[in-house]
C-alpha cells in the first residue's frame, strides 16, 4: 500500500511539495506515518512538561510555531513553518500571520478581562487556531496540545480529555468532535467545551 494522504474525514490533503518535506524516506504507509508522528508528539509533550510556561510565554507567535516544530521536527521539514499554499480549510495563506496575531491579542484580552471561564478561553483559542489552520498539517493536534499547555501551565487546571478516546479517522468520537467544532464555527462553544472534558 502506498502512502495515502488523501482527504479523508476532514483531514487536510497534502500538496506534492509538502509530501516532499517528509524527512523519513522509509515511511511508505499512513500507519507508519501516524506512528512516527505520534512518537515525535510524545517528545514534544515531554518537552512542555520539563518547562514551566507562563500565560505570557504561551500567548505569543514564537511559542505557537515552536510547539508545532517540536511536535513534527523529526517528521516534516516544514515543522513550525506556516503553510505557503491554500487549503480546503483555513484562512488565505496571506493572512495567517495577521490572523494569529489577532487571535493572540484577543486571547490576552479574554485572560486580562476574565471574559469567559478558563476552560472556555482555552477552547475558544483552540477553535480559532484550527480555523486559521496555520500549518500544512498537524493543525488539529497542535491546536489541542496548545490548549492543553494553556489550561495546565497557564491556568493551573487539568489537561483536557478531548473525548477520552481516539480522534483518528473512522473513530466514532471523531464525528462528535467535528460536530462540536462546526457548532463552534457558529459561535456555540458549549459542545466543544463539554467534549473536551468528557
Ligand atoms: N470544517 C472544519 N472546520 C474547522 N475545523 C476543522 C474542519 N474540518 C477539520 N477541522 C480541524 O482540522 C483538523 C485537521 O487538520 P490537520 O490535518 O491539519 O490536523 P491533524 O493534526 O493532522 O489532524 P487531527 O486533528 O485529525 O489529528 C481536524 O482535527 C479539526 O480539528
Ligand atoms: Mg492531518
């Protein structure tokens, strides 16, 4: 079976030039890629746990990119770099930088003004992040991990459960997760907030 990076269940398809960014040439199946990415992400989680990040350390552009880089640096050459092509999801590539800056400013405002509960701030941040879709791939996982770092290290609360199961394609939880995201697209954050603590 060849490397299958098709658009499945709302996963972003990779462009030819992005497939070329694969650092491990021996990877030939989707399962091998998933496994490799997972190990890379586990190293990134270990890195976040060794550090103590304050809210101001997390809510800046350098951290947004650095976290993605740490999650995928052994797997993809473009880890930590914003996408250079447009996708079926996300803002136009030209607006990624400005949209990220707006999101970081908004999130700092929510924190300073206690606009929402801490869970809701982290979930709104996660949703806007994945909506911008800054990176060629890994946006879902990056947005969930950055929300986990914000809630745990920034706010001192337990990390999210994200439905307490696999969100891989074809898993039942994935459709529930995507439905909750679609509600958040319509400004209804309750389903995603509940899902994140399920
Ligand atoms: N219509 C949509 N609106 C908002 N977000 C979406 C939509 N469809 C998919 N997503 C988000 O985009 C993510 C997929 O993007 P991408 O492939 O870059 O991330 P990933 O980390 O590889 O995927 P996953 O979240 O499955 O681990 C989904 O997990 C979901 O969070
Ligand atoms: Mg993907």
